[in-house]
C-alpha cells in the first residue's frame, strides 16, 4: 500500500495535534452582526466604541472589520439552550448599539454598502491577513454563523466532516442571505460563499479520512509558510481541536433567532447522527470532491431551487424534496437531543421563503430601494429580541 505524501512526511512527535474531545455532544454558536447607522442604514465603523461600552464580555468579540461584532454562546446542551444563552447577550448588545444611534443587522452581505470605505480592526493578525491577501482580503464585507458540535475523539472528526459534505447544499441553501453586492443583484442566493472561498485556505475542506492525514496537512501548511496557526485553516467545515468540536462555517448570516435555532438544531442532529453511525460500525457515505464542489456552487447560485447531486452515483434531486426526507430521518436524533421543535422549524424556511428570497421581495415592493431591505432585516431581529 502506498502512503499519501502527507502521511509519509508525518512525524507523530513533532506534528501531533491534540484534540480535546467532548464527552457529550455539546453545541455552541458564533453569530456575526454588522452595525448599521439608524438613519442612513449604511454600515457604521463603530464596533470599538460598542465593545468599550460593554466592557469585558467573553460573549462579545471584535472581528476583521470595525463594522462587525460577534456574539457567542457558552457550551450548551442543545439548540434551545444556545438560543437562551445568545438571546441574553444580544439584548444587552442591542441596547448599547441603539444608544449609539445604530442597529444590529445580519445577512451574508449588506445590500448596498461599499467595501472600500470600511475600516480594519487594529490587530496584528488582521493586518497580516490583509497584507497577504490584498484586494480579495479587503473585499471580505461578509457575515456568517458558525456552529460548533462536540465530538468525543479525534479519529471520528475527519470521517464526519467528509460525510457531512453530502449535506453542504442543504445547509447553504437554507441560510442563503446574500443576493446583493454594492447595490447590484448578483443573481446568486449566496454571494458570500463565493466571496469567502477566494481567501487562501478557505473554502471546502479536503476529504481526509484519518486524523493523521489532517496532522500531516497542517504540518505541511506550517512548514511552507501558508499558515502560522491552525485557526488560519478557514475551511467551511473544520476541526477545532482545542475545543474538541467540529465547526460548521457554511452558513450565510442569519437575520433572526427562530431560523438560527432551526439551523443549529439541524447541524447538531446531522453531526450526532454521523457520530452514532460510526459508533455502530457503519462506513459513512461520501461523494467525490467534484460533486461536493458542484453542489456548493448550485446551492450558492440557486438556493432553495437548487437541484443537487445526492450520491457517488450522480443521482440528483431538488434540495427541498431531499430536505423533507432528511428531517424525517433525523427526528429520532432530535428527540434524544431535545430539539424536536427547533428541527421542525427548518421546514418553515422554504415555506416562508429563504432570506435571499425575502430580500428580493422587499426590494421589488419598494421599487428597488435597498434601504427597505435593511429595514426589513433589522426588524426581523428586533421581533425576536
């Protein structure tokens, strides 16, 4: 048997990456928000002032751009607990933001803001990122949601990630919320996902099957100067070794807590289901990388109208039809995780329209005024807080 190049160069003593592991399938959420001026609805570069007024708060972080703050949960049992956690922080943040003449806004992109007027957060790692990536790095006027799910051991991580890619288009289509770029309709449901993959080390993960392959990959990345730290591997789904989680970063920004709770529950159930199937001795299904890549593009382009590739035999189906069967299959997992109600909300998204569809509908109803789109997104969050 011929070893892969990464495996053949792997030194287990020098290049070992310890995975903390989680003794139960916990969940955690990171939710990125833009700050918009209450009057103009354009972006506001005042995150530093907001964070200063909030004081030391482990649940509120700064991000690459000064127009962005991130609200994070602690370690939670399920979607409902995560939403309670994040709601408490969000209420406090929203009061401070409004007191400074702004509103919180969340979508994958802002409908009309220009990237060239945005200011960079003062931090060495951000400066280095922009120095390296230049024009593409400065273009990253995007927001998303990251969901962490606890996994018990390192040997499960890469098989779960590789199999979870089969459901990539479902997760992206459901969350797609970035049809606009600098005032233009891009024709995409998720322009954010197309933008973000332009960064080096971002985009789809490699489909490794063993933890040692991942360790060898990281060692190669460090040796060649591509990364200095493992967190610079910016895959759409990636291991988070120090937390003992798989981090799902597929989602566009989500505008309201109800939809967020549904997407968190779906992610939680998918990963726990795959974890349990591994425990049962099952070989997890995967697809060729070219199918995965095509599915990402179809979901980004067509959203909930995407016809996706289902398996390694190239069978296809409308993503919403496959989603119905997926939700039924995951019901027993949801019961065990006590997130049945939240998982059921996933089916509401196609019924009311995905965020990208709602945004286009609002723009059409207001003769193309994209400030009305911002108003609608701000109102969605306000309704839930």
